C-alpha cells in the first residue's frame, strides 16, 4: 500500500462497509469504474489498465 493510493481491495472493503453491500458487489462497482476511467486517469495511474474486462 502506497501513501498516494491505498489499493483497490482496500477501497472495495471500505465501500462494502460504508454502503452495506456484499464485498463482491463493491469489487464489481470498483472494477467497472476502473474500466471506464479516462485516459488522463490511466496515464496518472497506469495500474488501472490491469483491471480485466
């Protein structure tokens, strides 16, 4: 985990707890958002390109 970004799994866990949803659903929402990220966001964070789909 870096200082700049806590990681997608950590964010999914946080979303799951905050929105009262299953962790699998939170991961799906987060993956969809990563796939739809703008080219500028992917340039800033190249790891977004690793999300399958």
